[in-house]
């Protein structure tokens, strides 16, 4: 285990171009990240291609054992990783934030390592015998986001490695230090060349997506960037797993208890200060309990402290970057201009350092208002009235994205009936955004395609092969 300073020093380049990474809470320098070139990318892909056959030849048991020891390495450096993540991304150490994210990295490594994937007998009728196997793809490119940089990197690389692939990771230029440090820790337990990381600008990511030696790309980010990856991967017919933008709807049925669900609604919407792809981003509440839900949710939200992530008391942090701050601020102003009622927040302090936007709840807002129709990706939740279930479902399904959704009711049968009508990859009942390494996760419509997690996630990192005879 290294100290925080030693870990940061170990990923600081001694030469070459760098980018200064600033703390979004204070504006202070966190560290210097390398800005790698296309030549460096070629070296990384070459190293991955060279290391992959031997890694694949080890077999599932040996690769799983390596992932388990890698999980141990993450836990040995957990506090140092969490502190770096908090300073670079902005999320607080406590609550479902930095320490939670690092812990999830270890948990996902272990779950991926211990998930069984056996050959499947598809026909055995006495005359024909056929088995379905999954073989390694080769080199996998993993392009990650800035909101959960460590955890989503693990979501990408753990199944890729388990299935016998080698990996080249490209973190967001907003949060490269967290991923560089994570990969450094993982490589303490992995064979050389199996896991590689390149920290560069958009041209590096574009080249990774089109590189002829890369057999698959996994990407989490915006729908627009996903479309670009689809185009750039087409000439080499790459396999893709894309987890793209979302604007998740939640529907509160009229029999729900406003007080009982208020905290669940809050964390569904404001996890990671709203900077989560599958966060609750538009809430539909029945007329009968609309005012009560607004009141109870406001009461919960008002108690949640926001501030510097290194302060142990805080559970909400800043927006990670100025561009995202501006998106949230502009959407709240559009809601105000449209006649919506601000229940809480909407009044950032211009004198406060950092990209802090206050927890904001917006009521009596039209479904076509930009705060509802566009993904805010920050701490502002619109709450929309509805009168009938059909109306709520129609509004929930009206957008061209469908990552997640939720239904809130003590009547599970009724909630599941409504859930089945929603066009989303996952619909949660009485919670929102809870992911599990055993349960497949993926989007519908323009929220992407391909499944992650569990057995289906492992299959997505392999090439199906039928042995017939």
C-alpha cells in the first residue's frame, strides 16, 4: 500500500505534454495527467495484442484468481484511491460517493471473477449434439466517463479480462488521474501488457474506436459520442457495448406513502449530485399525492449537506466541470422562465468557489419544458403532475432515450404492471438506479445497446462458437 502522495507521484509523468487537473470544489491543482499521443496508443494496443494469447491460454480459473487478487490490491489502496477520486471528480468521501465507488470496484471484480459461464448444450437429441461456447475477442477498447470513472472502468475491464481479452483503457480527459491510479494498482497483480491505459484527447479515443487491432469497444457516455463510435467502428465491424445518455422517468402511483418514499426518491435523483446516467431525472406524481410528495421530498433534500468532498460531513459535491454546471443552471432558468415553481434551490452563490449548484426541486412544470425533455445530469429534479396512469406512461415513454425508470407503490403487482409498459432497459420498483453485478444492465432506444453484468455481461465480451458434432 502506498501513501496518497506516493500513489499520485507514481502516475505523474516525468516528461511529455501534460494537462493540469483541478479540483472542481476549490479550483486547486490535483495533479498533472499525461496527454498521450497516437504513437503511445499504438504501443499500448501492440502490448495488449502481444499479451492477450498467453492471458487467454491461462483459462477461466486462473484469470478469475487474478481478478480476485486485483480486488485485494484495490482494497489495500482504497483510502488513497477514494481521496484522489474525491479531489478530481468532486464527489464526497462519504455517502454513496468516493469510498462507495472504490468499494464497488472491488466488489465487481470479485463478482465477475466468480460468475460461472459454462458451455451450453443447445441440442442433444441422440442424433445431433451441439454446444455453445464463448471464446476471447482479442483486444478490447474501454472508453469511460467522468462521473463514475473508477467504477465504470471496472464494469468494462473486469468481464473483458475474465473472458480472456486484453484491454486498452481510455479515461475521460476530465478525470484521468483516478483511472490511471486504479490501473496502476490493478497491474500490481496482473501480467504485463494485459491491462493498458492511455490518457489523451479526443483524437486518441477516436483512433482507439477505429483501430483494426481492437475487436470490441465498450463505451459509456453521451448518445452523440456513441453515434460517432458506431461510425468509426464500422469499417472493421467491431463489436460494441454502448451505455449512452438517459433521462430516466419515475412514476409515483396514487397509493404510495409520500413520507416513506421520500428518501428513496432523493437518492434516486441526487446520487453523485445527479451526475449518474441512470439517475431519476423526471418525476411523475399523481394529483392525489402531488403536494405531499413535494413537501416530503423537499424536507429530505433540505437536510443533505453539500460541500467539499474531503469534508467528512458532506454527502453532495460540486458539478465536475463548468460546462455541466452551465447546463444545469440554464435548464433551471428555463424552468423558472416557463412559470415553474422552485421548491428548493435554484439560487447558486456567485461568490462560492467551485462548481456548486444547490440541490434544486422544481414543481408545477410542463412536460415539454427543457428541464424535463433534456437530460440535466445534475442536482435539479422536475416534478410533473399526472391524472391517469395512461398519461404518466405516455409521458415517460415520450423521449427517444430509455436507460432506466422506476415505479413507486406498496402494491407490487400494480407497480410491475406499470413497469412492463415503460420503454426502458431496467425498471426498478420502489427504488431507482440500484445496479447489481449479478443482474444484466443495458439501455433501450437511443440509450445504447448491449448488456453488462452477470452471465450476459460475460457473454458480451466473447465470440460465440458452436461446436456441432
